[in-house]
């Protein structure tokens, strides 16, 4: 009887420790930012103010997790209204036709240094390409409401031409490569 009870406890413990968890991006404590070189001498920075996403994990580990984020390009904000309007036009994001930028992982792998690589599909406008994004896990703690929260940071670069953002095709004024930096805080549901 004792062995049966211990087996039951071990199975129950294993089930709870490997339970699927869903984490949602806390937009108030997260940001999706970009930087692009201008005229070869300076940089323009901006961000997207609206985005949603989730992370599904087994326990609190990123091993074999699934992550997705949807960014709303109409929320682009460079601090200059005229430039933002141009970025929303057909020259760039064509926000009337394409309402989201989407990234969904196909795999997540842990590196020797403890960081992660999220490999998946990035869709901008009508173009989808596979990319690999280096991610640093900031850690897991509890917020003042007692909910578990997770912090992640990613920094990577893409070619805007790969996604049909072809305005200024010589890249003399607006550089070809755009650096993207995200700081995400996720709350366990």
C-alpha cells in the first residue's frame, strides 16, 4: 500500500511539474523597438505601441516552449507624425492592407552560455521568412499581486528589403538593415 501511495504521489508531482503554462505579454512592462541608420551618419529610433503575444511552456522552462507575438504596424511611433504617416503608407507597411506583423516559433534551443535561440517564421506584409532570434531570459519572479512573471530580451537585425519595404532601394537615405530590440515581461495565466 505504501509503494502504491508513493507511486501515486510521484506521478502527481511529475504531472504538476511538467504542466503546461501559458504566459501573456504584459504590454505595460514591455516594448518592441527598432533603430535604422539615416543618411549614413545618424540613426532614427522608433517603437510599436500595440502588440500581443503568448508563451506556452512545460513548467517554467523555455525548453520546447512555443512563442508567438503579433505587432500592430499602425501603432508605429517614431515621435514624428509626418514620418509615422509615411511608414504606415504603401511605401512601407501598408497598414490599411496588412494589419499585423507576426512571429511564431518553430523551435527554441538553449545555447551553452545559457541564452536561447528562437527560430521561427516572421511575417511582414505578405512575406514570411524563417529567422533565428537570440533571446536572453532575465528570470522569473513574482509581482506585487503574487503572479509569476518572466522577463526576456531579444536583439536582432533584418533586411527591410526581404519583407517588401523597398522605399529608397539604394539605401542611401534609409539603411537596408533594421535593428530590432524587444524587452518583454510575461505574466503566467
